[in-house]
C-alpha cells in the first residue's frame, strides 16, 4: 500500500467519522481526511467519487459517509470500516471467533449510537430539533431510564467476562471495539452528564475501559492534536439540558 | 461441520430472524430453528446459552437474537450472520471488493429496516404502539415522504449500475443481500401497501429483484413451506392503515 488511506466524512462534526479516525490513529497509519481538507461539497458528492454507472465491474456505490478508500478498495458503513482497519492493523485478535465477536460488538455499539441520535431526532432526521422537541423529551426519558443502562450493563458484562483482561472488551489488547466504546462513552458524558453520572456508577469496567483507551500512546497524542474534533451541537451527541436527568 | 447450524430467534415473529432463515434456505444447509422448537423461554435466555462468565476464553455474549451457532462458532448481529453464511456458502462473489460492498449493502438494508421499525415505535421500543400513536403518525409521514424513496432509489441505482446483471445487486448471481432486500420489500408492501404502490413505480429493478428472489428454486420451496412465517402485527413490519398514505 503506497497511497495513504483516504477518509471521506463531513468536516464539521465528529459523528461517525470519528469512529474511523480513532481506528486509523490507533493503527498508526497515514490517512488523508478529505472532508476537512476539501470541505463539505467534496463529501456531499461522495457517491460520485468512486466511479460512474457501469464504469467498472467493481464500481461501488456507498450509501453515505463515512467511506474509506484504501488503494482501490472502497469500504462504507462505519462498523465495516473499523473492522477492516482492525483486522488489517492488529486491532483485533486473529481467531475466527474473536473476529466475529468483535464485529458483533461493533455493530451493537452502532445500535447504541443510533439510539443516542434518535433522542434528539425521534421524528425526522432532517428536520430541526426545535420542531420535535416535545417528542425528543419523551424519547430521551425512555433512553435514559431503559436503554442507557441496558447497553452499559451489556458492555460491562463483556469486559468482566473477558478471561484475558480486566480492561478490554476482547482479548488481551485494545481492539477497534474499545476505541468505539470510548468514543460513545465520551459522547454520552457530553450529551447526558447527569444521567451518565447516575448510571455509569454501575459500570466501573466501562469507565476504566474509556480511561485506558485515552492512555494508549497514539490515542493520547491524537486527542491533544487539532485532528481531534470536539463534540458539538450538530453531531450525534448533543447536549440539550432538557433531555438529560433533571 | 457435522452438527447442523442452530438459529436462535423469537418463535412468534419473522423479524430479523427471517433474514437469517432466507440465507440458510438459499444456502441449502440444514439448521435447527431453536426458538420454534423450544419456545420463547429458550430465546429469552439466549445469552446464557453460550457459556458463563470466565467459563471459556472464547465465551461470547450476544447482545440480542438472532444468534447463529455453527459448530462451536457463535455469531450475532443479523448482517454479520448473513455475511458469514453468504461467504461460506457461495451467496456472495469471492473478490475482496465485492465482499466489502455486500457487507455495506447488508448494513444499509439494516439501517432501512430499523427506520421501518421506528415508524410504529418512535418513542420507546418496549411501550405499546397505542401510547405513541400520535408520534408514530408524524414519523411514518416523514418516512413515507423522505426516507422510503431515498433507500429504494439507492438500491435501484445499485442494481442498475451492476455491470454483471440486470437483476441482482452485486455480481452475476443472487447474494445474501438480494435475499435481505427481498424480505424488506415484501415487508414494506405488507406494512405500507399504498405508499409502496406510489413509490416503487420509480424502482422497477428493485421490484424485479424481489420477484427474481421469490423464483430461486430453494426460496420458492421455502416460501410455500410451514417454515416461512407470515408478517404479523408484532414484528418489524406492521400494517397500521393510519401510518400509510391516505
């Protein structure tokens, strides 16, 4: 692989692109962050970037960013990208069962993230928050009372069950799943500081996992760099006090 | 592999289990449908079925059904299961790019399916439909007007772009993605007959794809069998006339 990887993602939000960035950074590979370099328009037309109709028998049409280009290979869907990076760059154990478990975990983290997103957009993803605020309050209440604990307890149990480590989800070393769980825990702490303070007491392994990820040397360097985008009010994780515990 | 595969899924709904069943049926492999044989309780405790804490270094904890057991291998998350079956049983081309594309398509179909589910449960998955009917009407309207066409147009374009076939999503033969798209199109036609009649006119390839899947000999036999569960009012795809076009 001589060409650096190319990440295609919106320049203005951490969003799902950040899950891919964390995997790339932990892998220690070079990559071009196309959206941040070329701006919004380059990403809005991302599906046009990989070949026209019938142009190639390998023409791939991604549904939405993030997209990773690795040489000629085009990969889309966040968990699929992270799994590919992880398997290629030593961020997941080699055993078949471990890789399947990791993919299952990554997809479950995506389910979790999707439910976080829908707390502020329960009616229509492309309408304003203000136009669905009443419904958002109901949905966020259910999320805080039922879903948040269910997901955290699940990951807590996975770490507690891991015979090879007290800190990581799977195997003896950090995997791409740990990176994704870290981003999710940080995002939840930004979006729902009160609910997280209440619920995460019962998930000490999950909190320790996030701390350990932040201390991985490459991740530690990355988090201090300008490449790391802070959470904001346009991403998946948004802080609306009225959606948090009162 | 001497032992037949085991599918763990709720016995009372087609749900996400049906996506796995279609892949198993098209693959022509033997499988035990554990939920339909042993009932609801066997599935409610599915996470207990694969080993206790620390019992094995390969102990896998699935988040939720469906789960596939293939010998000692435990796989969860619908798209991951379908991809595994597809790659093992010739239901996806061999090329690396094709397999990544297929996984991306399968995960996009799951995103689509999740949005269908949320049309009738926009507030809380475990509360009654009646208690979120008003919100469901708003969400379903947005789905019918914006999301349904977006997804169908995407899959329409993928089929139209496929240089190897006019019918299939990827490559020259049916893949596990075609099976999943078929189930989704049938489910949508059950749930939103009016909206589908309106929107699918613009997606002739998607409709032809579903017809072609129904004619695959093993699928044709399966659809006539008792193994095939009909859509009902407890699954992902539910027919509430008030959520369809008026």
